[in-house]
C-alpha cells in the first residue's frame, strides 16, 4: 500500500486484537510495532519515525485519550486512530477535537481502517514537511548578526531604511548594507517574502521605536 516506510504503532491490551491487526497490516506492507500497554508504548516511542498510532480507547492504567494527551505533552505530532468496542459518541467527539484522524468501532472494517491510515500518512508527511521547512528557516535566521536581526524586525514592521537608520542611530547607507546581507542570508528578494518567512520563524516585528 505504501512505497515508503510507514510504521503503525499498535496499542491494545487485548493480545488477540494485536496479533490479528499486526498480521493484517504487515500483509499490506506496513512496519508494525505492537504494544500491550500505553506505558510500554510511551517508553519506546520514537517521534522521529514516520507513522501513526492505532490506539484502543479503553485500557487499564492509561486510556487512549490520556495517551493522546501524553503524546501532545511531549510535542509528538503523531497521527492517531482510535479503536473502541463501544459506540461512545462523547468520547469520539473529544478524541477528534484533540486531533485524532478517526474513531473506529470494533470489529473494525478493513476498508475503514486503511482509509484512516491513508489519511494518517498524508497528515504525517505534511507535518514532517512543515517541521523540516521551519527548521531550515530557523537555521537561516540563526546566521544573522545581532544588527541584521534588528534590521529584520524593523523591516517586517514596515519601516523604511531612513526610518530604521533613525531608530538604530546610524546612517541609511549602513542600513542598506545590513538589509541586503540579511535578505541574502535568508534567501528572499522581496519584503513580502521576508514577512512570510519571519512569520514562520516567529520573528516579532518592532512595535515601538524611539521618540525624537
């Protein structure tokens, strides 16, 4: 079903369910890591591995929703598919609001499960692409000198070179040099592109400037 490595993390306290789902998923070409307890899963979970988690909602100690919150707390953007033996609408609503891909009732239909996993693959790929782009942007911003970083904050605030020079107590020619080097390092040519990049990187625009 997939040409790239995509791991399914199965978490269910029912050994029979784990065995059956593991066999089914491996037959479709997925790498499967089964766990009989949420604690075991959390202890061994590696967020860097592309994949999704298929979780039983009702488990002793730490149920599926609590496990979902634990993953969120450790900043692990792991797509989650819930399985339940009960048609619990309030629980499913809570799970979906917290970002679950789907909420399926046991015995789960193969078609529904694989459709949910396909959506999880898309979500996981998109999240990883976004994180990679953000990391690349942050790496570029990290190359800026303190003065170039100051100029960046002023430019995205809409300040002109002459105004920035006055704000920073220097001359316009010097600001032009810093601005050119800053934009070259960041790989942008227009102010619009610079503003979009700064927003993604979380760079704040200057909102106050010196009074003269």
